[in-house]
């Protein structure tokens, strides 16, 4: 089974959609992202695995696009914030009260 790192996924989404998303602009692209989050919400209520997989993938793709448009390496940002556990208490699992 092939695996894909977050950075590889972000580059793939850039290759497929960046020109179109960039032309739409950050605000318009963010509205599409929010629409996809709404679709994920509906899929969570229905709890059908195939639908959930598709919606999670869509949300991740739109998030990657927004990160690219903002000049953010999503993998590096996530690693920086979470590599030592919870950003507040530094524990994994989180021990915050």
C-alpha cells in the first residue's frame, strides 16, 4: 500500500487545483472550504463510511489549497504545533483540565 505525506498531498492538490483556486482568490476559496465542512457535517450525521471518506478527503484538499494560497507548508505547521503533544500542556494524551 502506498502512503502519502501531508506535504506530498499538498503538492498534489496544488498541481491539480492551484491555478483555479488562486484565480478565485482566498476569500472565495475559503467559502468553498466552509461549504465542504458543511457537507462533512451532514455526512457525519448519516454515518455512511464511503460518504465520510469522500467528505474528509474534500475538506483536507480544500484545507491544503488554503494553506498553499497562504504560503503555509501544512505538514511543517502541524509538526511545529503538535510534535510535542498538546500545545498547552505538552502531554499526549492531553492532560489539560
